[in-house]
C-alpha cells in the first residue's frame, strides 16, 4: 500500500485492532473524524437511497481515484472533475438522461446529498503518502462542495434574446428527526438546471445551484461568492426552500436575524446575520419578485400566498412582536416572513447583495417557500416506514412543476429581457 486511509464507521469496525489508529493519533488528527452529517451516512435509509439510485458506487470509486494520485495538484484536479461529474450525473438523472441506476424515482434529490457526503468523508479521512496539510485538505473539501452543488457551472447565452433566471435550492435537513427526508427545493434545482421556459417574451434559461444547511458556510460567504458574479446579468432570481405544510409562500420581507435552530451539523447560531460591512447592514430587505402576479395566477394544486408577516422588536421596545403586515420603522428583526433559519438567511443575503450592487430597482428577486414534502399516509413513521412511496413522489413532482409555473409567471410579469448581455460570468468573488 502506498497510501494509508483512516476510516471510521461501519468499515472501521471491521478492521483488525492491530491496524486501527491508536486513540492518541485519532485525537491528534481531527481529519480522521467524520462530521455529524457524514456520520448519518451509515444508517440504513441513506444506504438504501444510494443503492436504489446507483449512487452507491460514487464514494468507493472516488476513494480509489484519490489513492492513485501522486501529488496535491493531481488531487485538486481530480476533486474538481469528480465533483462536477456528480452534479452533472444528478442533473441528468433528474431530467431523464442516462440510466436511472435503480428503481428510485428520477426526481429524487437525496442520492446527490448522500453521495456528496460519501465523497467529503473520503477526503476528510484521506492520508496520502505525499502528505496533506489541513489547509490543503480544507481547500479540497471546499472545491468538492462548490463543484458538486453546481455553484461554478452557471452559464448563460451571450444574447439578450433569451431571459436569464437564477434559482437556488437546499440540501435535506432535520435528518435526526427523519433521515429519509428529501428537500423539494433541491429536487427543483436538479430538475430545472439548464432548462428553458417559454415565456410571453420568448425563451428563458434557468440555471441553478444548491446550498448546504450549515450556518458556518453562510457566514463564510458561500451565497455571495456564488451569486455575485451573476446577479448583474440575470433577469430574475429566486432562492427556494421548503416551508409550510400544504402551501407556497412568496416571502415579502427578510430579516437580519439567526434564530438558533440547529443546522445539519447540529450547530446553533443566535445572532445578527454576519455580513461584510455590518455598519451599513439593514435589519430588513424586501422582495422585488412580482408577488401580486404570482399569487393571482393558477400555478398548480397548492395555494400560493403573499406572506407579509414578520417578528420584530419595535423601536424603543425590548420584546418581540409579531407584525402581520410587515416591520415598523426602526424595528429590529427577529424573524422575516420565512422565519429566522437558513431559508430566511439566503433570502436576506441574496436580496442584500442585489441592493448593494445597485439592482434593487431593476432586478426582480426574492424567496419562495415550497410546501413541506410529505410521505404518503401509512408511511410517516421514520422507524418503520420506507424511503419512498407513490404519494411522496407525486407531491415532489407537483411541487417541482409548480415552481416552474411560478417562474414562468414571474418572467412574464417582468417584461422584456433586460439583463446585461456580457454573458458568461463565473469569477469566484466574495462579497
């Protein structure tokens, strides 16, 4: 063996005691410890999801390829190539291209999520012969996250004849409550990436990316790095996440507050949303999506609401107050229309970036909450239920179709394509 691979979990339990890393070494080598997210990977449901989609081979093949690299430069190229390949494979599967890989429905976003975690765990535990500093390991992990989420493959045509729409989704979350969970916003991103929507003013190309459900990634600027190069050149954007049961919401107002609900790493943050130049940071940002048109249109089987409610501490006050009609002057945010979790935060960050780029008056953008993706009756117990059922699939497909219809209505309502025709912009720029 020319490389040593330290493994923890089901495979690690199978190693002979003489080959296992001593406790002291494990303590000195934090790279050997999988994250909270990665630890869920060995549960039965994630393994079934991977097997029934054909994505169970992704991490093992990636591990073998890593072990064949002989330098950091080779490893970096490999991670970027295979991260991008995973994203493209997930998009192709969702859009009916190539083999399904199993009987799991093609619209499922979960194979991408669990396969990515398998890959990040391999990088985290990899101990190459040529040595790997923790700074370089972190750089490999960041490249894998970026490429496997579609964040660096947003492309538009060099023409004003085609509108440009940018959509974002999220990973599954609340996985300790039910590890089977799927996120319809992530499924929507896979289903719509690179597709064309027919609008009243002609075709519109949709490009998408998916974001993690982790407070720290947002604090480190992942949203701004991904969106900043593109917002000056698109005609419409919307961040999308899973929201309330049985309804869509167009969130009118977003708040600058993190409410502390645990993320996918079981980390809590209760604080003002951390952004650059906090001295100029507003407590609230507002949607510029054509919410009246969206709410009035018939877009699908779920009702769509213009949600104006927020929670604030009024000027001069000390206690939070719910304001059904939106914030009052001088108030401090405690929850936007979309709450105070990461769905509110991505909406706040994206619309704040829009405003700081001087696009508030010209760029329609905001946040759409989808209905909660529910399993069918009789399949609601995480302990005894199956990873999918017919109603679950139907609900997800209906949500995806309705998001597409909402985008069409929004594009129709915004008039002629007005974005900059300078075209493809992919620079990795922080806010």
